[in-house]
C-alpha cells in the first residue's frame, strides 16, 4: 500500500510537472501575441490622437476666425447704422433749414423793402446750402459702411460655415480615438492578465519540479521501506515452536525461532500484540489464566506477562507552569509518518499561533515557530511524507511550512471564519480544510490555489475534516450533530450520518471507510458503519463519585 501510494504520488507529480513545462510556451506565445496587439493598439491610439489634435487645431482656428468675422461684422454693422443715423439727422436739419427759408421768403414777399428780412433770407439761404451739402456728404458716406457691413456679414457666414465643416471631421476623429482607446484598454487588461498568467506558469515550474523531487524521494523511501519490510518478513519466516489458546479461546499465542511471541484474535486471526524481552527464541508458552501468559526460552529465563498491560506514561512535554515550552493550551497534535516526530499547535487568543515539532525519542524540540499564525492554531498536520506541516487558525488562514527550513511555504486565503480542521490527501498534493464559515475547502498544496468549496447541507460550523484513504472523498463533523461524506471531485454529498446526540467536535474513519467514529460535546463517541451509515455503538465515559 505504501509503495502503491508513493507511485501514485510520483505519477501525479510527473503529470503536473509536464503540464507546467508545456504550459509555459503556450502562455509565452499568448502573452507575446497580446503584447504585439497592444503595441499596435498603442500606435493606433497615437495616430488617432494626432488626428484629433489636428482636427482640434483646425476647429479652434475656424472658431477663432468665425468669432473674429462675427465681431468685425457687428462692428461694420454698427458703423453702418451710425452713418445712416448721421445722414438721417443731416436730412432732418436740411428740411428744417428749408422750412425756415420758405417762411422768411414768404415774409419778404409781403414786405419786399424790409432790409432786415432780406438779410435774414440771405442767411437762411446760406444755412440751407450748408445743410444740403452736409446731407449729401453724409448720405454718400453711408454707402461705404453699408458695403463693408455686407462684406463682413458674408465673411462671418463663411466662417460659421467653415466651423460646421470642420466640426464633423473633429467629431469623427474623437469617436475613432475613443474606439481605439477602448480597444487599447481591453488589450492592456488582457495583456496584463496574460503576463500574470505567464509569470505564474513560470513560477509553477520550479514548484512542480520540487514536488516531483519530493515524490521521487518518497518513492525511493517507500521502496526502501518495502524492501526492509520484505527482508524482515523473510527473516521472520522461521519455525513456530509453541502455540497456545487462552482458556476461553478468544486469544491465540504463538512463539518460535525469534525473540518475541505474538497474540492473535482467536476468531478472526487478526494480530493483537507482540511481547519482546527474551534474548533467545521462545520455545514454550502457556496461559496461566485469561490475563496471564508464561514463556520459556533457551536464554535460561522464564517470564510471566500480562495479556493487557496498563499503559505507562513515557514522557510529558511542557506543563501548565512552563509557558516557555508551550505558551498556552495545546490545541492540536499529530505524528509524522514513522512516528519519530510530533507537531504541537498552541497560541494565545488574538495574539499569536505557535507550532512546535518535538522528537518523540527524547522530547527535544527541533522546530519552533512562535508566530506561525496571528491567532490560535486549531489544527496542524504533517504531510504524508513528513516534510511539511499544514495548520489552520482563528486568523482564518491555512498555512504550510517546510519542516527542514522552518520557512512558510504558502498562505491560503479564502475562509471567512476560523479554520478548525486540516487534512492532507495521501498524495500530498491536496489539502482539505473545515471552518466556522460552514464550508469545506480543497486546496492545491503547491500553489495555494483553491480547487473547490463544499457547502452542500452544511448549516453550522464544520469542526473537523479527513480524507478517506487514498480517495478524493472527505468526511467531516459538524455542529449540527451530523457526520457527512462528500465527493471531493464534485462537492456532492455521498452519505449522511445523523444519529449523534450533541455538537460534534471530531471525526475519523478507517482507510477503507468501513468504520467511522465521531466525538461530541457530551463526551460520547459514536461508532458508525461507514458503508450504510448505521450506528453500531456508543462509547460513554461513566461519571464516578
């Protein structure tokens, strides 16, 4: 199984690496094509802008000329009207002088010898002559400004027509520039996106290469482990020298040409325990009673064993009075694949989230990340190969760290609530998280991309999540007292377990998905048949006085 899983991870890593390498030239070509199109669009915009500038210059010149012509026409018209007014006034003065002279002539005709009248008539004639001359001059003076007014009006009309003529080319040029700029803007966005995708594709190649290297190392380790196991198996294929059933037949003990003896389930044949201590082969076995076995060996010893010995505390790491080791509550623990290391998560609420890795053999701390998160860490798991740690926190992030270098690899952003559960798929390429935002999310471990959000029938906090064996399916527990299995490929609900009695905090499942266990807030563990969802039994801690 270990080698099969390693081969599957290696094949996946090779496929993803090949896809990443092939994707770079495609993205490069796409980006270049868009860059060329953008350059052409930029050139077109510059040309259209030049056309607009030219049309604008012509439009401004035409408008300026029209304004000047209109002003000149108005001035000429005013001059004409002024000349006409002066001519009209002169004509009125001439008529007044003519009337005055007529009156004096009539008076002189009635008194021809009146010298004073004669003098007045002569003066009136002289005044009339002067008025006539002035009236003629001013009447003649109207002609020039009248002509000029006509000419200026014609020029103003021509200038106004010119403005209308240049307005359409200007509007057309502005419209073409607007279209060109819209095209330029679209291509600019597309090119920027293509450049981003190209950069991501280029950056993905070394990431995929590292994943491939890890997969190759994992396969080599698996092959070594299998070879070691095969050697151990071959070495263990030695004659049995003793066999004994317990008084009730529920246990079977066997011993032979090796330094330990074993017990087996008397009905199913499943291995139960190994008892090591002799320095030579075990040649004799006997049950003294249902709970005691005696063994004899050529090492000149006879030993008595408890069939079900009590657990013994091997080591305590940290304590309530020792914040220098673990600063606050230990909220999550996980062993690596060979149980040589233990990751412990902790943190001070709203202040920090810390990760530790301890050697199991001696309890020494080999990794310490005091600020792995910005808030308490609620879940932490080793990757299948033990090289990485994934952790989820109240800061709403999933993060991954490299165990060897202690460096953060990725920060996964997407949850809107606390991250309560974390699980690696067996190939080490996908991570599942559960959250108080009532969702399960699947992430690509190497890139940080979010593959899927699962929220079907999830109405309360999803408190824990686990991948099932080597499959894509995930099992989860929720505050709504339900355990669910979802299909990781499409997010669909595969099975619903609904017989829990209180808020569920945790869940686990056998690799073959046949047995499911869930723990709730009342201290009860419910065991389910994973195949049909039937409740098998409950494990309760009885209160004692």
